[in-house]
C-alpha cells in the first residue's frame, strides 16, 4: 500500500474520532505506540514488531491528517534532499 492511500484509509476509518480527540491526545497516543515499538524491538517477536510498526504508522497518519499535511510530501524530502 502506498503512503497516501494508507493516510486516506486512516482518515476514512478514524478521522472524525481522531479530530474529536484532538492533536494533544493524538501526540500522546503516538508517543505511547513508539514506546511499545521500542519494547517490541528489544524483546518482541517479528509479528509483534510488525504490529507495533503498523500502530505507529496509523497514529502518525492521524496526526498528519489533523495537521492537514501529507506524509508522502514529508517523505519526499528524503528523495529530493536527504539529510546527511
């Protein structure tokens, strides 16, 4: 699945509820999921790592949607002018 399609899917599935929850809560959920990913990387199985990567991507998409920003555009920076 392409990044833009995934971001749109997250908008369709969760956009209204995510906006009602608000950006501060979304950032908190994203941070929590990053912590769970870190734990899965340290001690988890491949399946758990994939699960947590998906959760991080979903919450990152939610935040991007609330900011009205494109993850695809954000990623393009690494194609056009990657930091070194």
